[in-house]
C-alpha cells in the first residue's frame, strides 16, 4: 500500500520520516543540503527538453501537449469491450488500453478446459482476428493509440492487431500500438508467463526488431516497473528493476547486429504511482535522468530521441484499499497529481472499486474526470516541472538517483536480469518486502486510513461488475464457427511454417501475421511455441 | 513435541497475482507451520495431488481473479470423489461478501478475504486442525 514510516514521540510529534526507498526526510531543507549533495543545476537539471531531461523530455511540457489518458478497459466479449471503448472515447479519453482475459494472456483458446470460468472475466476474450474486427470496429486506429496489455503472447496479439488494422484499410505505418511485451516482469510480479526465460526474451526481441522495420509508430515494449512495485518492491527498486529489464531487451536486439539508435526510441515504460507524494515526484525526475545517462553512457546512444524516458505513469492499484472504498477516489486524485508533477506523458488510474471488481462505467469515468480536472482546472498545464529548484525536491531527486543506481548495481553483480529472475533473487526480494510491509500494517507501525486507523464508519456497498456466463458461451460459439468456416488445410500449413521459423530462430512476426490473417487462433499459435520452446518453471523462493 | 501443521498454499487457475499468497505463506511459516507453496497456474487436480503427496492438514487457496466460485466448487467435488474431505480447505483473496454463504454451502469454512489479520486466520487454522485430530 506504500507509505513512509513515521517515528513519533508521545506527544505525536514526528521525530523521523523514513521513505520506502530508505531515505530519511529532514524537517527543513536549505541551500546547504543542495551543496552537501553536490547539486549542480547545469548538470543535474538543465532546461526541460534538454539532457539529462530531469525536468521533462519536452521543452514546453503540458503547455504544448496535455497528457494522453488511457484507462485500462476490456471485459466479456469483443462487442461489450467495443461499446465501452466508444463510451470512454466519447467522454474525452484519448487512447485505449486493452485488458485481455486470463485465457488470452496465457495463450489458451476460450474452449480450452483450463479456460473454464475465466473467459471474458478480467478482460476481453480473444481467440482469432474475428474478435479484433469486432472490438475495434468504428475506432479510428490512425488517431487513437492502443495499448495492448499482453506479454507472453504479445507477438501474437500485435500481429493480430496489425492484420486487423490492415483489413480495415489503415496503413501499417499509420497505426500506433503499445503492446506491453515485458515478460521478465511477469516472471517477477504478475505471473502471466508461459515459455522459459530465454526464448521469452527472444520473442520480445522479435517484436522490437519487427516494429523497427515494419511498424514505425508502434512502441514495441512497455517495460513495467509497475507490477513489480505492486508485488512489493520499493520505488527505487521499481525503477532499477525496470531499467535492468529494459537493458536485457536492449542487449537481445544489439546482439542481432543493430545499433542502439536504430530501435531504442520505441521503448516505453509503465511506472506506478502510489505512496509518498514527494518520493514519487523525485522518482520520476530521477528516472528520466538516469535513463538518459544509461542510454548514453552504457550503450553509446547518440540520437537525442533515444534518450527520452517515455511512458505511462499511473495506476496506483496497491495504494488503493478495500476498506472504505470511496477513499480511493481521493487517493486517485493525489496519485494523478503526483504523476503530473512527475511529468507523465500518458496516464491511467485504477478505479476506486478495483479491489472488488473490474471497474464499473461510473468508476472508470470518475478516473477520467480526475485527469480532466487536473489539466483543465487546477493549473497543471501552467508551467513545466513546477517543483524544480525546491531545496527538498532537488535533494530528494539526487538521493533517489543514488538509491536506484545502488539497486541496479546489485543486478549487475548477479550477472543481469535474466540470471536474477532465473535464480529467484528479485522474486525473493520482492516477496520479503511485501511481507514486511503487511506486518507493518498489521502491527500499526505503518498507517493506512480506513485500514488500521480511522476505521469507523459505515461500510459502503460496491456495485460489482457481473460476470456473464452467456458471454463465454457466445465467445466459444464464435470460435467454433471460425474453426468450421476457415480453410483448415491452409491454417495447418501456416502453423507448420511458423514452427519451422521458430525452430530455425528466424523472426517469427511475419509468420504470425500470416497465421492471424488465416484465422489461426491464439491457442494454436501458442501451442506451436510451447512445442518449440517448452515452458517456464518458477524457481522455489521459499 | 506437538506435530507441526502442514499447509499447502495453492494458486488455482490462471491468475498470477501471488503477492497475497506469498505473504500469507511467510506469515504461516513464522507461526510455526510447515508451508508448501504450489507455484502458479495450478489445476484443481494438480493441487489435490500435491496435497495428497505432501500429506497436508490444510489447503489454502488464493484467488484474485473473481473465479473463486467455479474453482472452489470443482475442488470440493473432487475432494469428495477422492475421499479426502478430512483436509481442511480455506480460501483467501478477492472474495465479495455476498459469495461467503455460497462458499460455506460448498463446505468451505475458513474464508479470509484480503486484509484479514494474520492473527485471526492463524488462530482459526490452529483451532480447526486441532479439533480434527
């Protein structure tokens, strides 16, 4: 849930404030603190839009462009999802962020026995390109950027998206997708993995390489500190792990003979925002700077655009509480504020009811309105990086930077992120801290309003999103129809070609595109990969 | 010395959110129990086989996706078929209040939605395992 630790005396005066990343906050900051930490306004800050981009990657920040809002949406059948997409767009949402159900995330068709009870439950069910044709019907795919929250089978889903867009008549160089496509964080924090670490990273490399050549407006990977933070790590570790994961993907592509400036522009990040306001703002500022330094010094990037840390900052799921759910509306507003003060280019917010259910339309709209109020009424578009120069914020930004570098070094010492995940080092670290945090809450050493303090009051009834078994039946019916109507001999041949390419270590994307056009299913394509690559085994961390 | 309680913490189905399961596993271990964790993406059959092999007293299911009703229903039916109803089943995760009576009807008595204090669930497990033996 993410809070700092406060040590108080018997008069309730605060003696110590210890942020989650381990930094102690002083009662007062002065110019001397900046001197002590070696703050150099030229080197550490520069102007917005200038290296090292601490103040933002655009010279005019939100003056030139408001942030993109992209609420996570999707449930039931593609038709239901399409209706919700249109609703959110009609209310001013400027991008889409597609939620897929668990069978799709795990590469299973809707009629797979393992999918029973899960079809369309936490996101939209997708079996074949037919489902995408329905989900994106009437959506201007040349104007609306689409986040695809999919990882283990990101290659398949991106191919399906391209095939759909082309079928609708959009040119491939006009569509802008952001497949999440970050498998290492799934192995650390979210759990939707299928194949072993190395072939999984290979597939990510295939997507990056393919986008570089074929889909210039598509961001091939959205590296997620977000879910690792949700699983229990500190804000400093969130950034350090995300960067080391990104470095792993970078090296996968460099090993194929490309130059860093050829492809790294397409990298984006998905970072979390909950916890202490100042720590969050400092985190984003430090992260922008360190990413630029990482690219320049570690990989020798020369193109300015290669150095931009771009991404979606938002969410804040673990900061939300099940107790007194309406409080989450207020928390959400502060998290969005922190994201804006941190210079987020794209944002999303967990809805107040998400500890109970996937968001109802009312809750999703409230999140959208939160962003709109910040941008239209509160003054967040007035000036770029408004907290710059604050004794406290600049000191804290430097301190966060040090903490992040320290955590990155630990991963380097292990031999990189692939090793750190295969041995369970990161998973162990994250689980340990999640436990310590929970103990802190239960013992009352850490405070969450409504959870272990100010718990009085009436309980609010949350309206639950109803799971419709009929949606699953409808989905399975459509899948069976597709299997009957398509040219099955052709599909078998396309899958065979895919298998050959995977075995040879060719880039699989062009083969997936053909499979998708031929109405092969997600389950069928995944099965090919399972046969070639095998399956991931979790390291035992206890 | 008293025999240690053996508990299987299980992640059933496709949901991969295991923060809660891992936190609870650590709490139960610190409370002196022997904890076995299945890892992710387990089918009901896999969970029951592990429970039998490991000779556990308790199965603790962690479910966050909303699929607790179909999963629990299947698990309880299969336990009857396999004649292992003596193993106590507890469930934690995102469990709406209105589903608690339905889970109880299936024969699940220990229901601990997210946020339940460890003290409470640990006490419940200890008492219920004791009264069985």
